[in-house]
C-alpha cells in the first residue's frame, strides 16, 4: 500500500541537522561515520562479544516478559558469529508511552527482515528499554483520546522515595495503579476489543512489577507474532559484562572530552544546534549512591555528589559494584554496541541529532559506529476523520497550522455569509413594501389601514421568531462544525504535535483490536523518511 507522504520541514518542528540528514546533504552527512550495512557487519566480525552471556540474559528477561517463541528463536541466533542486531529504543513509558514506541518497535522488526535479506546473515530486531533512565516525571504518564474525542492524560503519580532508575521503580502503590487503570477504562469505555486489551494491561502492570518489567510485558504482548527481542540494561549481569567499558570510560576521560568538544564545535560551525548539552566536567557515567548521581571530572580525580575519588578508587568501585553504574546519554549507544553487534540504529529526529555528536567516540572504544537511520514517523487517520477531511478539503499540513483559520474557512464555506445583514435587509424590504401598500392601495377605505398596521405587527413578530430560529440553528451548526474540527485536530495533531508523540496505542487497539498492530506493521515503510499518513480505510483490520 502506498501511504500519503508529508515531507519533513522546519514548519513541522524538525531541526536543520535532521532535515539535512534525511535529505542526504553532505553538510550533515560527514557527522555520521557509517553509511553501508555490509561494511559495518564486516567490521563487527572482528570484534569479540559476550554472545553466550548476553543470550542467557536476553532469554531470562524475555521469559519474564512472556515473549513468544519467535523471540527466543531470534535470541538463539545471536550465538551465531555472523549474527548482527538492529536496535531501536525508548524509555519505559507508562502503558507503553506514546504511539511512537510501537512504531519504533515495528520499524525495527521490519528493518531487520529487510537487512537480513540484504546481508545474507542473521539480523536480530532488538528493542532497548532505557531502564537506566531515572526521570520519573517523564515516563509516569501517557494519553489517549476519550469517548468525547478529548486528549486525556493517565498517570501513575506516586514517585519512588529517592531518585533511582526506572528498572528499580516498582508500582508499589496498588491503589494509585488501580486508579490509573480505571481512568483508562473510563476514557476508552467498553468495546468488543477492550476485554483482551485490559487483560494484557492488568497482567503487565502489577504492584510487583517495575516500570521496565511492566513495559516489557506489554510490549512483548503487542509484538508476540513478530519476534522482537526486548532488552533492559538495568540488570546486574549486564553491568558485570560492562565492567571493561565502564573502566575504559574512566581511563579515557581526556580523549573522550577532547573528541566531544571538537565535534560540538564542528556541529556549531556548520550552522547546527547541539542536541545534548553536557557540563564540561561530565564524565559520562552515573554512580548510584543514595540515588543516581552523575560522575564528574575533578582534576586528576572524580567527584560523585560530595564524595571524591581517585581514578583507581573509582575503577575499584566499578569492579566491586558494577550494578551501581550506568551510562549517560552520550555513552549509552557505546554500551549498546559493546554488548551486542549493532549494525544499525533506528532513531527519531532528536536521536539523529545527538548521534551526530557521539559518532567519533565509537573509534575511541574500538567499536564500529552503526549505520544510523531515521525511524519512520506516522499518523493514523481513521475513516471518520478521513471523510471529514475529504468533505472540507482539509490537508494534514493545514491541521498543523492555525486550527482557528481552518474552522473559519469551513464556517464561511458551509454557512451563508452576512446572514445578519441579509435578515435586516429582508425586514426593511417587507416593512417598506407594506407601508407602500397601505398608503397606495387602501385609499378607498381608510379604516383598513389600522387593520393593516395590526397585520404588519403580526408579520414583524413572525419574522423575528423566524430570525431567532435561523440564528439558533446557525449557532448550533457552527458549534457542531467547530467541535468536529477540534476532534479532528485532537486526533491528528494533539497538543500541537504529531499524534505519535502523544496518543497511546491503547486508543486504537480499543477500537480495532490487536489486529491494528499487524495492520500498522504491514502499512508502514520502515525506511521512509517522509511523514507517513496511514488511512485506515485502506488497511485490513
């Protein structure tokens, strides 16, 4: 199926570096080292990975998530020395977070199948659950469209007692969790498809689950037929495997700092912005001491909060307690490529922008940079909204602009202009003609003039009643039209942003069933960089 495409532009909120990246412009292209999948795959053959240990971790985690057999078949393939991985990732957003989470996952699965054919070797679809992230307020909520077409936020609002990673945050407040689920049910109501949806959510989100395990269970349930491999790095065994990399990050501080400063200067000099601003003394690691705390460079040593460490002391801490350490946004992709043979990374606009900053540091750690490719961006257009757009010739680009202008255009096209002026003219004409009739045609019997005036009073009263009814109907029709356009706006461009950045997939599943996920997979082009408009009238549900 051919989707309608909207070309990316600054008007849609894209950055210059992303626009140049997807356009293939040389000015941005040199910030991304890898271009060819085969070249990266061949370089990965020369790197040693702890494949068996990672297979054990992935098997254990995906059993916890209740993944399907296709997932475990993919995990077993990782032991093949020719096997490589294609990654996407996302924070463990509540109830799966916005739609782009499932879009990223499906795009990765589809890309892995394509790359497998191109490379003639196993390519494993991987999804990195950002379990080391600790921004609770960023992941504790999501939104759906309720039965009135309004954007409704759902949230688990009980924060952890101290700042810890999402892999450690447990949904321990069962009352709060139940309230959030009830809010979801109230917003979506009951359909033929909601019993299975609510059952999956109830099985995934329990008071014993962490934000990561609940997210993993939900995503495994949604992608069971495709074999997506879910991975949370907030795992003690993974941290033990990562010890050599963590120590390298500490040992290579000066080179790491110099490379990043040089690259940031190059980006600015090319006219682009810096996506990730870090302090000049950032060491690009976190150390969990009474909460996740950044490690900072301090002369020849390091500080973590109020504590100071020499390089040797910090390396010893890494050896003794690797589970307490985690990468920051700069070194996270390095950890990904250290743990598993990453041939490609699917990134959104913000990710593509910050990956330009970190590309040069892959070489510092003896790792090939993966081929960075833009993930697809998608808007789902339901049949009722497609019909409305066709009826009034509303383009998607028009919706992303000033919605009041759209409404005014529709009202002007739909209802008579200057209705009030026309009514005033009608009443004036009737009054004038009646007066002329009284004066010119009733001379033969003056007594009839008084009867005529009384009759005109009744006519005037009737006209005023009619005018009231016309304007009442006009007002009602205008409100109905305005409400329909606003529902369209909330559905396609909620909170003045792409649908995929706000609306949770549960909204669509409640209306169309789990078959919606399969339909989205089939309709989406995983390699398309233009924004894809998928019309549900054209898919099999």
